[in-house]
C-alpha cells in the first residue's frame, strides 16, 4: 500500500512548494470528457486521491467516438494524473497494457478506453485558476500538464468495507493465483527494469529508514526480520519463479460484491489499482496478500489468515519447496516495509494519520506472527489447507 510518492520513477523529484496536483474543478469534467472521449456526462462524483484527481462519471447513451463501440453500464473513472507522474508515460502505458491483457483473459479489472484520437491516454493542459494558485501560496506556478485516462468503473465494495470471512480470504487467494497464471504470458520491458522502494526484493533498503522506528523492541524485531531475509531469502532469490505481478494485492484494492437477493453474502469479484505493478517473484504476490489480510481480521487469529489465502491460491498454482521455505519471511518483510516506511513518512509529514494506517494494529499482529516458531506457522497453514480438501 504505497504511501510515498514514487518520485524516483518520474523524470524529476518533487520540490518544496511545487504544485503537482491537477487543479481541475468538478464542473470542468464534462467538457474535458466531451473533448477527449466524445461522451456527454450526466453526473460527476470526485473520488479520494492523494496527488491526482479521479472522478466517477455516468454518461448518456450517445457515443461520438469512433474508437468506442459500447458503453460500460456502471460508468467510468476519469483519472487526471499529477504533473510529476504524468511525465512517466512508460509506467502508465504499462499499467494500461496489463489491465487490457488481464481483461481480455477474463480477469475483472478496470479497462482503459480509447479517446477520440485512438490512444489510451492524452496529455492535457489543465488551466489553473488564479485564485486557486494564490491560495496555495506556491513560489512556482504549476505547469498544468497532466495525463488523462478513462477506465471502466468496477462496481462493488472494497474488501475493507465488509465483514471478513474465511471464504473471502480463500477467494482472494484464488484471484491472486489466477491473475499470476495469466501474467506468466505478459511481457513488458519497462516493468522488467522498474525499481521502487515497495518491491519486496528491496527489503534490505529498509536499513536506511529504520531509524524512524523509535521503540527499542520494535526496532530489534525489524532488525531480526532483515537479518532473516538476508540469511534465508537472498540466497534463494535466483531459484524462485519470477514474472509480472500486481504487487499491491491488499484490502483496499480487492473488490467484492453480492447478489441483490443475498446482500450480505459477499464474494471477491475484481482487483484494481495497478500502481505497483512490477517484475518480481510470484511468491511475493501471495505473501503481500496474506500480510494485508492479517492486519484487521477479527473473525480468526491473524496468523490463521494465511492458511485460507493459501488454500485458494494453491487451487490454481503450486508453491515449490523453496517458496514454502521463504514464505514466512516474505510475509514478515512486507510487514516491515509497511511499518518502517509508515513511521519514516510520518516523520516527514507529522499529523498525516493515513500514514499510520498499518501501524494501528500492524505492530502487534507482526509481533505475534514473528514470535511464533516458523514450523508451527507453516503447519497451521497446512492444516487449514487440508480442511478445504475434505
């Protein structure tokens, strides 16, 4: 769950006082959509976003766009990217390509739509209102260059909004495995060379940020996890199956839905947010999934969550002995990444409570998980997996 701007991936670094967020008003969205997509907007709802602007729109049935043949019945999300990340066209192109690839293979993901120019994204100059500029007290006038994309809207709720169940965890594992199986055939040169702090293989880089963990016992626990990573995972990295992964399969990005006749019977239907896609180890995908589902589960001991996720995952993919051997360390390493980077980011931006989302329960959950003997954790997971085979 990336809370840090990925400035290293863009052509430049964010400077103090620099305005990068699009200064686009909700009332200006219909004209932008008409110009770029040939659609008439009937409603606009702004969605939460950090540095970008995202809008959920509904449109009239008429299409004035030769590159669109039918309409999404659920509406669209118009994404206007901040001016810094808008320079990174290769990343956005890779995101579009992966979503289109998965959509064509039956995985429910947002689908990019072509604009009137026949492309999946278009750089637009968003005019800056003088009053808005003055209110922001910035020294540098915004450039106003922003990349605009439009994706189909995926209906439902995010997993975080509903009551967790073992069945939902099982289905999360299933979807992660199905997606990884399809992505075995997806190739992208840019992603192969992509580097970001949130890649699990960059766990050793946490040593640069661990100073932000002030509590002595927590600091020592992170040190132990980093040492375990270096001793047990690093030597095996060359042997682990690799390919393209989503990289952020978490409770905020997993979509669930229910049938009208059984409104409380939710099932996993889709995955969204392709901001962290990367070339990496497949075992990292399932480890990341397990870690995020452990944080706020009340329906079972957090340590059990992995068993249900793995039961679903193993229905469609196998884990090698080497992958089983590093799985506990991978889950712990993702905890470490989220907690350490959250603490570091909070020091840079005191008062931004969102940065401490994982920390509220994460430290205690990690302490319980890490203190349990490795074989005990793995045997419990295998016991849960066997329960699905009866």
